[in-house]
C-alpha cells in the first residue's frame, strides 16, 4: 500500500473480499491469509465485514423474528431497547462492542436507581441479541461472556391466613369477592381469572379449564395463551363451586365464550382499573394495605401444603413448568410449621410408647406480629399475572 503497510485480499464465492486490515510486513499479511484459509477449510470462518453492521440495525432485525412473545413482553423489551440498550450501542458496529462497554451500561443503570430486576432483564435481552449475532456469523464471540447479572434479593414468600381471607372477601363487593375467591382457592393469576368464560367451567366435576390469559398493553386489552403456553385444569372446593354455579345462572350470558367477570358495561375488567377502584380500597378496609393480587397464588400454595399436598401437586395446581420455582418461591413453611412438625413427631413417639393419642395440631397458625415483620422485610414482588 502507499503507506508502506500490507493489505490482504481473498475470494469468497468467487468474489474478491478486502477485510480492511493492514499489516506491518508481508509475512504478517501472509500469516493472516493462512489463518483465513484454515478457518475456511474447517468451516469456522466468519466474514469480518458482517461485524460492521450497526447494533441497532441487527437488534431491530432480531426482534422482528421474535413472533411468539407475549404482547406484554414485546412492550417491555421495546422499552428496554429504546431507553437503555440502543442509546448505548445502537450506532456502534456490532464487532466493536466490548465487555467493558456492557459493564458501563449496567453500572450506569445502577447509578440511575434502576432496580436490580430491571437491570437483570435488560442484560438478558442484550445477551440474547448478541448470542444470535454469534450464531449468524456477525461476530466471533459475545462481549457478555463473564458478565454476571445483578444479585436479586431472595423472595420472601407471604400468604393470607383464613381470617385475613375472610376479612378481604368481606370488604369486596360482588362479583369481585368471587373473583378473588377463585384466585385464592384456584391458584389463578389475575389475567387467567379475568379470562374465564362459561366454557371454562365444568362445575359437575368442580373443574376450571385454564387456557387463556388477559393482559393490557399500551391501553389495549389482549387475550392470549397462558404464561407457559399450556392449559391446565384446577379443582375447586365445593363452596367456591357453588358460588360459581349461582353466578353463572344469574350474572353470565348464555354464550359459551361469555366472560365470567366483567365491569357493569359488560367489558373485560382491566387490571389497572380493578386495582385502583376495587383492590386498593378493599385491602385498606381489610387492614391489609400493601398486598398485591399475586399474594392470592402464594396463599393457594400455602393452603395446599397445609392440607398435605406435595410439591408436584402445587406445581400442577399453579401451572409452573419448573418445580424449582414452586419450591423456591411458593413452598416456604407457613407460620407455626416447625411447631406443627414437632408436635407430629411427639405424637408419633407417644403412639409408639402406647400412650394416649394427641390431637392433630392446627393447620395454619396465625402469628400477626411475625407476619407483619415478614411483610415489612420481603423482597421485590414477583408479578406473573
């Protein structure tokens, strides 16, 4: 070259390619060409020109292929891209992004007060996009290697006692008391409960079919599959079944797709409106200010465990794909569980000794002070409505 340095050129599919690299000596340029030929022979060669593509252009193409995401997830990912990832990397060539730049992005988000959960999800999305770039041959490796997501505080499971359930239901007017009752004893998410239709009910067997979920995305109500894209059946206690039977007879249209729970106008119950006008006033009136509708699922799991269910029972009831989630988040011992187990061991010992049998310990003990302490110190709420 006129500069005194050496360039290289080779052919790909019969066309000459100049990677844009220069070398101090002819030997260095020859060594580079030898490595290119070796990589081509081994089938691991990557065209360096592809890496000059901007990250923003690649990210948009990648997101266009994610057609199976929930609308709520699409909206969340768009927010992460537009607010955090694209401002940092959008104009950069994808092969120029370095691990330090990713660490700086994470550090900047932390300094801005963004939650660890949000930072972790943003890093996950960035890594997915960059891993796809590796698969497509745009880059040789992802700069996310070795970057750990922020440490999330462990979730502190909580639940409602029977007395608290009664107070909450008393504070709710129909049909919302039945909606919450169905969520508590059926283990449903709000989106699943608000999507129940007449065809979902098999009250002869006390069953509900859960195969649909409703969400609100940018002000638009969207019905779609459940969170795990599967359907499940849940069994209801008799007193919930009887309330649902009466509700179906008097309040629900005869069409198979008629929704069970709607606002007076007959439209679906948006979560944002339900929370503001129904849930928050009821929880304040019941002395349970600060709890979320997701607590209904934790309560359902606790009731099942106290009734003798095993982890698999709870997993199937709540619709979890992974039993680890059921174990780590939902299956925490309820208040008084250790005392109950000790009492049962004592009972087994007394029976073995031929002494008089003891009464069974209570199912769920209620320690209000301990419960208030737990709720003050619990971690971030997991939302999967």
